[in-house]
C-alpha cells in the first residue's frame, strides 16, 4: 500500500510541475493561404501576405513590417506598432480591434471589425472604407491624411489632432461623430 501511495504522490507532483499548454505563435514571411494558426506574428522588416487565413488568437505586425491580408478571420486583435503598412480587406472578419500605432500607412476595406479601428500617430495615408464596425473608429494625431467613407459604426467616430483633417462621407454612426469627423 505504501508503494502505491508513494507512486500516486509522485505522479501528482509530476503533473503539477508539467508545463501548461499555450497557444503557439507562427511567424509569417511571405505568403500564407487558407490555413489555421493560433497566433501570428509578422517580424521586423518582413512582408506577409494572407489569403483566407484563420488566426485563433492575435495577429501582430512588428517594426517596419508589411501586412497584406484578404479574406482573413482573426478571433483576437490585429495589432501593429511602428509597422510600415497594414492592409485588411476583402471580406475579412476581426473579432477584436484593428490597432495601428506610430507607423506608416494602413487600410481597412470591406471588412467586419467587432471591436474598434484605431489609427494613432501614423505618418502616411490611412483609410477606413465600407466596413462594419461593432465599436468605434478612433483617428488621433496622424500626419499622412485619412479617408473615412461609407462605414457602419455602432459606436463613435472620433477624430482629433490629425494634420490634415480626415476626409470622407457616407458614414452611418450610431454614437457620435466628434471633433474633426463631425461632418463625415
């Protein structure tokens, strides 16, 4: 009985110390098609083209990297900081938000975003065209020009401190159109 009890205690201790399963991160350089990945990362300076890719977690675009995504499904967020360019288009669906900060240009076109579209402190042209947005569109301190046209937004359309001011029309906003976007 002591041997069985000792074996049970040792097995329990071994299981308690076993590493827990975590979501794997895949790196994209080049092109990925209709495959499923846990999390996806576009590393510094790389270019990644996605066509029909399903991401069960988050898609991160790193410094100087370029993302060209069409017909993708992302359960979490699309996050880019200091990226060269981010394009999400062609009936893509993002369960979280698209966040592009302190980078180059970005376009979100003909897509469904359950959370927000956030463009913050970017240097080149930005656009949000013909999207369905469950949260808000927030455009703050960008300097390359912003076009916001024909979006359906459940939250607010918020634009502040952009040079030049955003342009566009035909946005249907359930919340408020604020500051520089009051007439869009």
